[in-house]
C-alpha cells in the first residue's frame, strides 16, 4: 500500500469516529465521556470556582471530543393558557440527548435533583447528569437522573 492510501484510511477512520459520535451514540455512551471530561476538569481546576467556569470548560472538552454541545438552552413552558418562550434554562445539552446541570455548591439538595428531572420531562429527554464541582472528590458528586431510559 502506498502512502496516500494510508492517509485515506486514516482520514476515513477519523471521519467515521466523528460521524459516529454525532449520530449513533446513545445516552449511556455519551454520559461515559461526560464523566471522563468532568474528572479531567476537576483534577485540573479543583473545587471552588464559579459554575460558569466549569460549564465553559466542560463544553470545550466535549466539543474537542467531537460532540455537538449547546449551552444555556431555553426551555419553553406553558401553564394553562400562558405560554413562556423561556421558562427555564438548562446548562448544557450534548448531541441533543443528554442534559448536564452544572453546580458548584457546598452540597446538592433534593431541589437540584428535581430541577434536572423537570428539565428531562419538559424536553422529553431520557438522561441527565447533575455534577457538583465544589467537592474534594468528584466521584460521589455526579448523579445520573433518568426519565424512562431503557
């Protein structure tokens, strides 16, 4: 095989992996990469920074992995005859499948879990991750919230 054929195979494999991340990955595959990126950020930056710093860093890391990432996404909501264009804002959504709620608080409260579950229900998504970066170890500060995930 000559050198140009190797290059074509390499490009094809890179494109395939990128395309796969955009189209074929399921929620659990994506959440694995999200957790890895969160650990990387926490190891590098540590606890105690603003949520916006962690949100920006996490978005960057996920984009570098080839994911489609949107931040501060407005969620429309209605109550009886009243329609809200933006009832809530979720922190991050990855590949239009997984919602990430970023926190930097002393401890997660029940309301934080309920907030993410509400976002999942309003958007009809199946998986969300609640990540509290303000902890000495991140291992016990990442919570999976599911909404009818199979």
